[in-house]
């Protein structure tokens, strides 16, 4: 397995895109990002993780899917 090269700048920029996507779409399955957004799966997952670390998204299980949505601003 080869290492994935990505910078925190790339992850942060993708996190902004993910947040904008969620603001527009609402709650969506994680798998939707891979079909709807440009970028590698690893970069998109890192961006979602970035938003989770900042407590800006929430997750919920629905059957076999994991849904993600933006949290309401505090």
C-alpha cells in the first residue's frame, strides 16, 4: 500500500467544500460524497474528519448507511 500525500491545507480546503455541500444538501450518506465531490476518497474522508473534530458535523446510522449533516451554529 503506497502512502497518500495530502497536506493540511488541502484537507482544510476540502472541508470548506464539504461544509458548503452539506449546507446545500442537508443530511446525506457518507457514500454520497464520493459520487458528488471531486477529490480522492481519502481526502474527502479526512475533510469530514476535520469537520467532526471541529464539532461541525453529526453522524447517525440508518440501516447500513452512515448519514452526516452540519450541526446548527451555536
